[in-house]
């Protein structure tokens, strides 16, 4: 059981339940509780793009090849994840990545987008679950019943946040999921070496 958390300031917080939702820093916190997480930071680019076509009504699109695109300002926000990039806190920008990888993927998915021009590129980090690419949620039953994980979302954390918040609330208050059964995404699958990979959206 985890009884308390000591903050960097030296302040101690006691709690009946602890949730580790620290993103790319989650493995360090989990390690302090004796849990090994197969999660690491992975660089991901977001490109702001101007287009010659009016795509303001375009919905958010995410495909199986890792392309993500949605309207932003007067153009598009576009990205293609490089899943082979080594893990680590790398914020360097490869200026040729858009023309080499993203532009062909965008043209193939949206041939009506017209000519595109990159106006800016930002680098951020996924909390990438290298085990199976899916979230790790819940506790480690029989070992750390009150230490709960919400980690390894591999870029989907914002989309899953409301459902995960509800699920963890149910688990903490009732001892089990009552709305959606998320047991297949728990930490035990890591221990048992039973991957539950995401086959649709990466």
C-alpha cells in the first residue's frame, strides 16, 4: 500500500488512493512504488500548414498509418508519428521530415487539400507504451491495491481522459469498473506478458 507521497518541496501528502497520471514522468513515479512501466517519452511533430483549399469544415482525421490532421487557424494541423524514433526527451526538429514523410501521407489521404506550405513545426512528447501501444490503467491487484496507473496513452490521453477519469473513480470508490470493463488494459497484462495492441488507431 502507498500511504503518502513526498513532494519535491518536502511536503508530505497522505492519501487513501494515489493515481499516477504523470505522462512521460509516470515511469519514475511508478519505479518509486516498485512498479516497472514499459513507457518512455517519444518525439512527435505537429506541423502548422497553409493550404490552397478551404478545409475549415474538415473533421479530425487519424488513420492507421499514424497520420493526424485537423483544421487549425486558416489551414491545418498535421502530424505523422515516427514510431521508430528512439525514446527520450528529444525536442530537435528535422526540417526535412515534413516534405519526406508528412506531405506524401497528407496528399495520399486528402488529395483535395491542394498545395501546402509549412508555417511552423513544434516537437512534443508521447508517453509511448512500448509494450503494446495501449494505455495502462488501474492498480496491481494483490500488490499495490491503492496505487493506480493512468499511463502509456501513446498520444491518445486527451481523447481518453473523460472515460479514464470515470473508470478510475469507479475503481477507487467501488473496487471495480461499473460502466466500462477496462480490465484488459490493466497492469497485470504487463506482468503476464499478454499484449493488448491497438489495431485501429496508432
